[in-house]
């Protein structure tokens, strides 16, 4: 059974993309090297990461961080797991600012953790991307995009393409000077030449979209 490494050779990815895609390559040279690498080599706890992703959904980074800090104080731990979240009843977590839907999602995540349904980091190292997605999307509040962000930013899988991500599609629209936003299907076809480094291409498309919008370092679920 093959084991998947965390992270990939970004220099090889850069050279490959510049060689295979003239339009994207021109933007990559213009933008220069990525200012930071994702958290591939840092300790990674899938359950904690998923819990935080749930809490960050549909909120600004500042608002979500405030709620997370309140939850950590309430449970007396910086580790969001079934055992620590179980220290507080629903009313206490709601008082921290956790919405009803997010509370249900956290409880579902905890229940699945207790029965061993959430693979740990070691188990994920032997699982392909599709298998990881299939294992995690049944969790309430966890969609494909959230798992894709985990695959890209935490596990460092080199060939993930979040076709539904608006930023990636906007980036490609700017790169190809398209009048209309490309559809997920059009993005998938266009990205064929980027394999096996579609993750790295996505990183640059986000930067292109940010540059077009005049923003810097847009926060994504698990990138920080």
C-alpha cells in the first residue's frame, strides 16, 4: 500500500506549470514565489482541524477566532475533540457564540470520532484523496470544499483541484481574460495540463484573484 507524503517539491511544481501553461506561467513569474508555504510539516490533528473549520464557516476570521477562543476557555483546552467538547453542555457552547447548526455539527463530529469513523493523520497517509473525501463528507457541516482545503493546506497533496471554489475560478477568468466566469467543468478541462500539480496552480489562481480584487492573503478555512 503506497504512503502519501505531506507536501511536494514546489520548485518542481513551479517549473512544470510555467512550462505547460504560458498564460498562467506569465502570472506566476509576475507574482513571484509564494510568500509562505502551507502547514505541511506542522503537527496536524484532523478532528481538531475539522472542528475549527466548522466554527469558521460563514464568519469573518476575527469573529470566528473570538468564538473559538471562548470555546477553548469553556472546555479548558486548546484541543477540540469529543472528550474536551463533551465537558460543556449545549447551552454553554451556545453562550460562546456557537450557532445551533454548528453545535449539531460539532456533536456529530464528536460522535463519529468516538466510533473511530474519523481517520487520523497516519491513516490518511495511506488513503487517496477520494477515500479521504468519502470518509469526511458524511460529517454534518463538512462539505467537499472543506476536505479539499485540508488536503491542500494540511496534507500537502499536490494534485487537488477545488473546482467549485470561486477564487480559483475568478483567478482563471483573469489569467485567460475571459468575459464570463468559467464553470467548474470548464475549469476541470482547462486544468488537465497542470496535473500533477493542480494544487500549486490553485494557490497561484487565488493570488491572481486577490491581486485583481486588490486584496492580500485572503484567509481560507485551513491555510493559517
